C-alpha cells in the first residue's frame, strides 16, 4: 500500500513537471509582433535587395562540387535511397562516377 502511495505521488510530480508552461517558448510578448504590409518593405533598402539578388545568382552559378553531386543524386530515386543509408558521396560514386568511366 505504501509503494502504491509513493508511486501515485511520483506520478503526480511527473505530471506537474511535464505540464509546466514556461514562457520561454513564447516568441514575443508584444501585442502585434508582425509588421503590416505597408511597412514590410522598409527593412531592406533597394540597394541591399539588389546586392542580395546578385549574390544569389553568383551562388547558383558557382555551386560547390558536392552540391552539384547531391542535386544529381536527388533527381535519381535509387541514388537517393542509397544516399539515405550510405551518404550522398557514396551514392554519387556508385551511380554516376562509374557511368562516366572516372575513378
């Protein structure tokens, strides 16, 4: 009987600690945490926006080799499945390097 009471107390403590609502998870205490549509464009100046677009285009043109390999592997279902187990590098080597004759 004593062990049942002790078990009930431990269960109640577990419920209380797991159901405690901390305010750390709240993103903002403000009433209106979002900006309206009219003022949303004021964060980035047109020059910064243009610079960001140019940098994105450069990044798209000069991707690293491993990113290109991963994209090629993502388009081929068998390679993608193999990559989930052994990694993208091993999957790319298995399905694409052998076809080109490279080692």
